[in-house]
């Protein structure tokens, strides 16, 4: 197994573009959605980078207020003074850009151009952390634009944000506002993408991998059998050709991990499930009928799993949508994984 293949290499594309522009000596501002109400088109934490030339990357609204934000960004580039903005997106505005309904969004615009060394340095540190697979959180005080970058595990900060707020934002990978004596602080986590570990390089896995990647997951296929986990069957995928007991230990499952066991072979699935249940993985699922699940439950219990741990196994795998084909089963499984990630158990 190539350890480097397990590291998330793709930094946030908008931040990457902002840094490239500063490297070219261009002046840049970064607009970030800090709060939303109703059916807002972009979630909190969404970025748009704007260069002094008028070029921009990313989006904060899907298109309906981009012009106003770009104009504000130009002014912030000139003055260096950050600005908080709020927009109500009417149904008519939303309809013009193909959205179903309106909402309200709050946006913070700050300068991060080459003349603002501290801002650019922070963006570089964020990109470096993403390239090395480390979770970080950028805290920004909206009153004055002061920033503070924290690594996962760090809670002390110069902006007075309570430790539970920092922990919650990093663990959920969801942006949020935190109240402090000096005003609201926006917490923007830059977390690794969720990691889906697929045990069994079977036909369902061939459909599941591209779906998972399209949904923003990092997908790894584990299978020790010759002829299964091959580049020909999984082009461009991360393949681990080892027995699950060794592979899972090296994959270091955590709260951003999901495991889907698909082989029907106890020699392969059971060791993987034992490792997953001993971890903090947010999802553990296994393919098989109810009869198969009952037999698996007995085997895992005999191996030392508690009833509470066994109840974590989702099986038969996937949401109940009447799936029949490999593609449909993969769709049902991924939908259940996303539900566990976004809604919890």
C-alpha cells in the first residue's frame, strides 16, 4: 500500500486560486458566507476569491448577488478594511439563476492580497494542512477581521472562543458563528473529506466508488484477492491489496470514516467489521440478507463484540429503496452513508 495515496492532496480550489493570484502579485479579496437563513443557495463557509482585475473564482450565492459582492471586494482591496454584508434573496432573484426559492445570507469580505502578508500566510498554512491530511480551523472575528488558525486538538485561542465551540466545529466539519465578549467569531473548519473504506472489490464496489468520489468522499477499496482489486476494474482508485486486519490498522479509522463490507466472505468482512466497530467510524454497514446478518452478528459476538457495538452495523446495507442492481445497491448504500454523516444515527 502506498501511504502517500491515503493523503488528501486537493486543497480547497478557491483558496488555491487566491494564493496563485497573490503569487502573481495580484491584489485579492476573499468573500465568505458566514450565516444563512431559509433556503439560501450556498452553505456557510462557501468562498469566492476576487482579484483586483475583476476575475473571480467560487461562488457565494449561485449567481444572484455575485456582482454586488465583487464590487464590495474591489473596495475592500483598495481600503484594506473588511466588510460584513447581508442580502435577502427574493424568490424572483432566485428564479433568475435557476433556484427554487429565496433566503438570506451574510457575507464577510476581507483582503488577502500580497500586501497583506499575514492573510496570505494563513491561507498557505490552510493549504499545507489540507495537503498533509490535517484538520484545521480558521477563526475570524467579524468586528475587525482578526484571524486565528487552530489545529485539531487545539482549543486555546487569542479570540476568546470557548473550547467546546472549537471542538464541535472541527468534529462536524460545519462552519458556525461563536459568540465572544468582543463580538461574533466565524469558525471555518477545513477538514479532510469523509473517507469511505469499501471492503471487497466486487461489482457493487465498482459502482459505489465513482458515486462516492462525486459526492466528495475519499474512497479506498480493500481486498486481498488476486484479480479483484486491480487498476483495470478500479481505474484511478486507491486500492489496498491486503487482508483487512492489517489494512484497517494502517488506514487509521476515525470519526470521518465510513466502512462498507461487501464481500459476503466472513474471512474478509468479519476482520474489517471488528476493526471498524473498535473505531470511531461514523458508519459501519455490511451487505447481506437478514439471515446473513443474524449469522454475522453471532460470529462477531463470539469474537467479543458487545450488543451495543453490534447494533452499529447497518444491515442489510443501504436505505430501503427496493434496490436490485449493483448500481441501485451502491446508490442505496451511499445514501445511507450520507444520511449517517449529515443526520447522525
